[in-house]
C-alpha cells in the first residue's frame, strides 16, 4: 500500500523537474546564444532560478519530511 504522502512527493518531484526541463528547453546560455542545445538535460542545473523552483520545491521538502514521519 502506497501512502498518499509518497504520492504527493512523486507529484511535486515531477512538477519540479518538469518545469525545470521546460524552462531549460527555452533557455539560451549567454556564452553561445546561437547554439541549439535541444532539451539541454545536462544544463538542467544551469537554468537560472525561478519562482516556480520555490513553488514546487518547498512543498516537496515538506512532503518528504511528512512522508518519512508517516512511516
């Protein structure tokens, strides 16, 4: 049986990574603006900070903590 908090962890993790991948798709690195990096998975951590990182990251941290305590 999967606890609902682990489902919440999975949902918030998918939202966090998904929005970063989406923003990485349209992000152009300043050192080579004409390059096509495709989905730029290797540049996922180079994408500049955005408010959505907090919107999905903070609930993810709380959901992980609560899921561990719910075991």
